[in-house]
C-alpha cells in the first residue's frame, strides 16, 4: 500500500512539473501569431474578413465538438487526449502552410478547434487531478497555471522577434519552426501520467455497455445543468465568453491596424515581443493583482480591455505625428495584453473555486463551450464591420459596442461573483448539494 502511495505521489509531482513545460509550448502557437496576419494576407492573399470568418468558424467547431470531446477525454484519459490534441494542432499548422483557398483555411481551423478543445479540457483536468486534496489546492493550481502561461509569453516574446526577421527572409521559416515546437510538445505530452483515471473494462455484454453510456450522458447532463443553474458560474461563463471573443477579434484587428499605419514586419515583431513580455509578467503576478483588487478584479480587466480598444481606434484616425500615434496605439496594446495575461490565469482560478474532481472536468468543458460560442458570435460581428469599413473605424465601433456590453455584463455579475463563501446559495457552489436538491 505504501509503495502504491509513493508511486501515485511520484506521478502527481511529475505531472505538475511537466505541466508548466507543456503549457509553455502550447498555450498558443509559438512563432506564428506575430506573423499570422501578414502570412495569411500577403503570402496566402486572404483578406482581414476571411481571417476573422475563419476564427468564427473555429469557434463554431469548438461548440459543436464539446460533448464528443468530453466523451473522448473520459474514455481514453487525459494523457492520450492531450497527445491527440497536439497532433491535431500540428495538422492545422501544416494545412495552413499548404492552404490555397478558403476551404483549406477552414479545414485548418477545424483541426485547430478540435485541438484547442482537447488540450484545454484535458490539460486542466490532468493538473487538477494531480494536485493533492489540500486546502491550498486552488492556489497551487493558479500558481502552476500562471507559471506555464507566463513562461509561454516570455518564450513567445523571443519567438516574435525572430519571426519578424525570419518572415522577411522567407515567410515559411517561422511556420516550420512552429511545427517543430508542436512536435516537441507531443513528446512532452507523452511524459505525463494518467492519475486516478478509471480504466474501461472490456466486456462483451452489450446491455452493460449501453447502460454505461446512458449513465454517462445522464451525469453529463446533470453536471451541465448545475453549471448553468449556478448564478455564480453562469456569470463567470458569460464574462469568459465575452472576454475571449473580444481577444480573438482584436488579435486580428491589432495586426491589421499596424499594417494600416505601415509598420514593418520586423518592427511589428519587436512590438509583439514586448506585448508578450507584458502579458507574461501580468500572468505570473496575477495573485498579487487578485489580492489587491479582490472582487473588482474582473471589472478592471474587462473595462480596461474595452476602453483600450476604443482608444486605439480613435488615435489611429487623428492627424498627430506618426511616431506619437504609433507609440500611443502600442500603449493601448500594452493595456490589453496586461488584461489578457491576467484573464487567462484568473478565469481558470475562479471557475475552479468550489469545484471538486467530480465536476471539474465538466466545468472546464462548459467554459470551453461558452468561449467557443462567444468567439463565434463576436468574430461574426467583427467580420461584418471590418468588411464594410476601414480597420481604423472598425476598431472604434468594436470598442464602443463592447464597452457597453462589458459594462452590462459586469453589472449583472455584481451580486453573483466575488462574494464570501457563506454569501452564496449552497446550490451555487456545491455540486453534491445541487444533485440532492434535484
């Protein structure tokens, strides 16, 4: 028994160490995002509208695949799901390099969406199950997740500078390096251990097999019902979907805006590198930010991001000297990336609070589902306004629209999130209590 405990402890510690490495390599595509817009628009001749439509399609696929992916993860385990996710991402990058038309770009985003869903849920679930059941488990989760995301941003800063220069040498070089990083990530993922995964027993009894699936979907339905009945989780999911969708659209808008003001690829690489460093710093110091602002944290993150979007667009239509205009626009990007770094870590922490292993996987799935819906809807809106307007005015309209929407969402969250544990209804934070009341 003692030997089994030592073995389990070794697996947990190994997973927690490997998690930050894998997160660093796969939080997003390294060597790609700094030159994504330029690669797709100048090398592959896609328009800004095409790029945003592809992002919207990516979000739709994430929504459609949520339940199938939850089934896959529960049946094959988090480790195999993580490896599969990395393989799908590698396929996505390869297809992007070969793409000649919109259909191929959509296929690439199809694989990318499946990859993101698999990795987002499996990676979070694997870490959650690897952390011992101690009072500080939420803080440990947040610290490890923040470290992984922070390291990603630092690594991404270096890759952004290299990508900018390499793009001007040959635009395919950064893409090939990106694919190489994913191959390394697949090897890292294979080093994880499945922890507390129930092995599926082989049986020839078809009746038992059907019962297993019926029970599974019954539990899945009940878990999702809990998530969308809990006022606290519902408010967090709404904020997450809105914030995530805004980030996805602005990832395209920001590079389009820099291209519009005629910033070169190499300079853009340096700018993007600096932004990654800012985001990395924010994600690594998210606990201090949370401790200082408490229940105002999400309000500051959301409002700052929306205002920065509006200000960037407004500055771009002025006639002030170029160097001042470019500097001020980059300053708004710094605010946005600081908010982004905080958001990615803290939203995971907040949805993890009050959960246990019984429901954690379903909570992560629900968040991915809502993020996908938010991404699809907001990208559709973003594509619509950029198709009929210059990018400068599109950013202004986007900023105004989502400043208003963000304010309404934060007002809705006011009495639902950030309360003391005793101020919540039991069925808002306790899955077992919810099941009993059902």
